[in-house]
C-alpha cells in the first residue's frame, strides 16, 4: 500500500476526493467553454471515476455536482 494513503485518515481521504472532484469540474467547465472536446472527454473519465468513488464512500454529491452528467 502507498505510504501516503496509509497515513491518511478517512476524513483526509474524503476531503482530497471532494477537492479533486470540484477541481475536475472547474477544468471541465473551462474546456467546454473553450470547445476543447478531447480535453473535456478525458476530464469526464476522471470526473466519472471520482463520482463513483465518492458515492461509494457515502458522499452526497447533490450540492457539489455542477456538471450533472
């Protein structure tokens, strides 16, 4: 197991996941605005994986999910 992950508690893991999720959404919005379709598609894969992870950890994304895809 990665040392960094093994030293993190559940709260830190959730915080990092939520921060990553929000950052990905920001980049998705920018890439959509700039019509960067390939970048958006790549970011969407990361967005979906983070969304699945956070949902599996019991995080309610209703208020955090700005993309709604």
